[in-house]
């Protein structure tokens, strides 16, 4: 792929306040590019962009792109956006127009130690863990994270070293734009089938991702799909495995749950104890995310003491089993999980905790995923004691599948659904009891339901 950043002086971001755009703006601003941007909504992130000295226009119009020799837009920008239409016209005169994932790829090329974290589940948590480890090691990393990490004040960080950590998302093969020096494959599960159609095509994409890696591939040796992919890799990169047992290079022993929200384990490498590691996030699945993070960092030369310190300091990423409030004995947690395997892991974790009942308020995301994984969603959500659904958030899709929340609700005993967030919140608040845990899950805007419930509880 052509490095379209070479020779460019003025880069304009359409939708600069987006969580995926902001970290790239941070990094490129630090590297000396002149940036401008626009967005439609005033947010704290947009103000943070302005605080860096980047001119931002609220509202989008064709004249905003004037003077730019490179224009970047996010996948959320619609084709009828006036700036994108103007950008397409400017493209005819040599202006480079790129989607955000292309820019992320070219940014990773500028680092000699780019850690790219892939997998169906756990990318944001693992990327955040790696970022904390590198901060503890004082290597001044850059980071592009799919969620917000309180330690860096958001979803990105512009460092001055050769170290970079970013998520490598497989959707529409966007991770094939990246230039990973160290790649991590956490797992490969059935997702984004509207694009990939078959598991074979999905695994083929991960094989291509592996073959982009120059130095080290850190792969889940306990995941059959991942190992099938790794065995097909033709790159000269060193392969390191992590997993559940001593058949892997890195694995945990003496796993102990300290509290509802913390674990500790012995980090092992080929039979040798490296360190005792503390993980201050709930769920056994996060123990394995921690092992993956430790394996990647240690294999790349990060000292074990920094790894231990960084993990101990990690308190979780926002919207990853994030504790929001406890009111009248009711605990509210928000989670990004939107795939059945993620929801099952979250709810199984919740059921091991010391709560009387576990409620899940779930917003299905995309018609295709809901239709294709309907039985899997029903099985995962049924782990909870009480299930409440919002309507499906279609996002980028039209409902050609003729699928609705009521179809999922019909497969779950006792499940209810409501068309509005206010009705969902009202039902939960009216029926919840002291000692209950309420978890909102989904990658859309279901977190707003949590906000509404908390506000209702405070006022009653």
C-alpha cells in the first residue's frame, strides 16, 4: 500500500471527535503535521482536540476541506456528507482521500515496535493492559484503543518512542492495512458473518494478518481456530503461544480469585515462574487476556517487573465490566459485550459474584448478527436471572432479515423487551431489589439506559 502520508502537510479529519479518529490526530499532531477537523456534536473529546491547538469546525460543510492535501473520514461518515462529497471531487485533482483504517495502517508503519492486538474478543482490554505495562516500563508508547482508558484520559496517546499499541479489527479486513511488528491473536470466533460469510474466509483473513507481522506472533495456543491459522503462516516472524495449560509457552498457574473484581496467578514460561501477577478486573477470561499481554510484552523485551507493575495498576477500560454506581444496594455495571461468547463470559463472571440476582439489559447490535446468531444470543443471555431487551440497533444495516427484539425475547424464559430506553429503565427500576446486579451490554448506546436507571434510582 502506498504511504500517502509522505509529502503531505495539511490533513483534514471529517469527524475528528470520533473515538477512533482522535488518537490518530494526537499522534500525527505530535509528529508535526498540520491538522484541521470538523464534527457535528460538541463533546469533551472535541474540546481536547482544540486544546492541542487543532482548528475544529462544528458543523460540516464543503469549504472546511479547503487547503488540505489529505482528507480522512471515519466509517461512520455517510456518503451524502458534504465534506466527503467535496473530498471526492478534490480527489480528482490529486488530493488523497482515505478511510480511517487506512490512516491507522500508515501510522503503524512509522513505528518499529507496533503491537497490533487482534481477535474476536478481548481486544480493548488487552490493548489497555499492554498500554499500562509500557507506561510502567517508561517506554513512552503511543496507543490507539477501542475504548477509553482512564490512565491516559481517553482512547489514545501520542508518545515519542518507537513503541505503539493498537487494536487490529478484522471487520471488513481493516486489520490488513496495518504494519504489525508484534501481533497478538487472542481468539478467532464466528462474527461479522455478514461480511466473511464462512469461517474459512474469516480464518484466511487472519492468516493474511499473520503474514504481515515482521517480528513476533503471540497466539492463543488453547484456541483451535487460532492455531489452525498460525500453522498456515508463511512469515518469518517468531511464533509464541499463550494459553490455559503448559502446552503453551506462557500460561497461568495457581489462579486465585481475591475478590469479585480481582484475581492473581503465577505467570509461567516453559515451566519457569516469571512473576506473581495481580489482575484487578473481574472474570477468568481476563486472566487469559492478562497472560496474552504479559507474553507479548515479555517476548518483546519489556522487563518482568514493569509487566507486574503495569498489570497491578490496570483497573479496566471503560465499558468493560465498568462499575457505574451502587444505589440502595443495587449495583450497576456497563459492558461493551455484543457477541454471544462475550456476553456469556460476562454473565458467567457475574454469576460467580456475591449478588442475589443478575440482571442483563441487552441491546442487540445489527440485524445480521442478531439473525445469524439468534440461538447463541438466547443461550448466552439466559445465564442471567433476569433479561430485558431494547430494540435492535441496526447501525449500518437495513432490516432485510425481518428480525426484531421480540424474536430473541421469545427464545428466553421470562425475557421482556421494550421499544424505548425509558420503558426499559422504568421496568428494571420498578422490579430490582437490594443485592441485585444490573449489567447493560452492547456496543451501541445502551449505556444510556444505565444512566437513566441510575438517575431514576437517585430520585426515588
